[in-house]
C-alpha cells in the first residue's frame, strides 16, 4: 500500500505563487508516473500535470506556461510550482501515483486564489 501526503496549499492573491509537495511512502518511487489533479466545487476532477519516470511532462492547456511539475526521486517527492495564479485555479489539488494495475491518491490540499 502506497501513502501519499500533500502539503503546501493555502490562500493566495491572484497573480501569486504556491508550491505543492507530495511525499510518497514507497522505496521505488522513481519508477512511477506521478500526477497532480484538481477538483473544483461542482466540477469533475481533472488532470493538471503529469511527469513520467523519465521526467517527460504534460500539462493541461489551462496551466501551460504557469505551472511546473518536477520530482526529486531521492526524496520520493513530486512538486507542483504554481505561478500567476488565477481565481479559476481554486480547487482541491490531489497527488496521484500510477502503477500498472491501479492509481493511488493523496488526501488533497486546498488552494484558494482570491483577493
């Protein structure tokens, strides 16, 4: 069983920045694809960014150029650097770890962008 713990959410003004972190409880973290998803009230959960074991990245169109996903395999941690935040980025952000048979989810961290 893999446990994922997110941190770094909070309240930020439009145009501000936040950095989310997700620590995974697995010794073979480096082989897994990691992702960040978000879910706003009344909306479906959506992919924000994804990074493979080989550090190939893809982003949702809505965050391209503003968000950056990265990973530190030595720390079993994936990050999401969020810049130029907009009110529409407000959501609960979830970390995801993909295996060949299933995905694991963290508990989520709230990000609120408001003046």
